[in-house]
């Protein structure tokens, strides 16, 4: 058994995630943040080696998080990061027993994702035409986030070569460096073509969408654009780009789309992740029934 410091073990674990498992940079950043906070706690407990980490150490860490009013979701995520580290340590014979064996993750109540309705989305496009100085690029951002149900990071990474106008398909590089192809609607194709024609002189490897200053769009820029126009039409507490993805998935299922097909479009690894949107649809039906049915 190799005696290794906690910080060194974390560094090796993150290197494996990046170099061998090829997980996304966002995932690595999240793991790093969680494990560094755990390493700091271990140092406070005078635990500097991986062999010193015990079940008691981890339970004390969880108690500390609870005392500091971390949410169940945050605690569960940090615990998941530690589980990944422990499996890595066992696999590489740095420890023999898993100190997490008797520790269960806190039960989470899944919140239903917030959505906007189709009328609100159409109103957003109308407002963009009325007040935006970058109406063509702003429209493309909304059309791809909602029309193709892609993530913000996927949107920002798109190049001109990723859209196939003939097949009406978009090549998307998703989580875990996985590639998928997403259908693009006729209206979205028209909006993208109008934007491309306005830009001119675009090559295959150029970013598909640019900021006002001519840079590739980035997540914070997209969030600002989305929040600006969603604030004009929606009372949702959340006005993030992900609401558009949630809305697209919900609306597809509302109109009878196959659950497996929606899973592929969204790029979900597990069907259970996609099934949350069926619950949204059921809740909306209940709400409609309660408002409209004379016997409700």
C-alpha cells in the first residue's frame, strides 16, 4: 500500500479524470473545488495522509457542512466527489477499505425545472426585433438554446462547420467530450442564415456566434442576453439559459415526443434524468384541470 498525501492523491485523481476519462473541464473544476475543501478540513483535523482518512473523518466533515448551512444538494455533490476519490485510491491500492462504505448520501427532493410557455418565447423574439442592437445574433442564441435544447457551454463552443444546412442538423460537443447530432428546425435555419449573411467572410473553423466586439460568445455573455429578454416577458424567478432547455424538453413531451428521442436530443446519459420533464408535464395538466374543470 502506497502512503500518499491527500493533496497529492487529489492531484493524481484529477489528472486521471482529465487525461484518461476525458471528463469536461467544468466537471474537473467542480471536483477540484469540492476535494480541496475536504483536504483543508482534513488538515485542520491533522489528517495529512490518505490512510488517515476514516469514516469518522468524513462524518465530521459532513457535520461541519451541515453546521455551515450548506444545502443538501451541495453536501450530496461534495460527498459524491469524495466517493470518486476513494474509489480511485482503492483502485490504485493506496487504501484497502472504503471509509464511505456505511455513509449514505442525503435524500434529495427533486425540484421541478422552471419553464416558460410558447407564447412567452414568441414574445421574446418579438422584443428582440424591437429593441436589440444585435437582433440577429441574439435571435440565434435563443433559437439554438430553445430550438435545439442545447447547453450554454455547447452553444459557446459551436463553429460554423458544426451546422449542416442541407441535413438541417447541428453537431454538438457535449458533456464528457461526447458528440451528438441535433435536428434544427426550418425557422431556426432561416434565422441562422440571415445572421451568417449579415456577418459575411466566415470560414469553417470560425465561431458560429460572435459578441458585439467580434469575440466568440462566452457563458456570461449568453446569460446576460437571456436574462435581459426573459425579464421582459416572464415572472419566473429563474431567468437562466437553462430554462430554455427545460422548456424545449417539456414542450416536446407535451406534444407527444418519444422520451428516448428527447433523451438523445438533450444528450442525457441516463433516461431517469430526462424523465423529470414528464413530471413537469403532469403537473401542468393538473394545474390546467384545477383551473378549468367544473369538478376540480
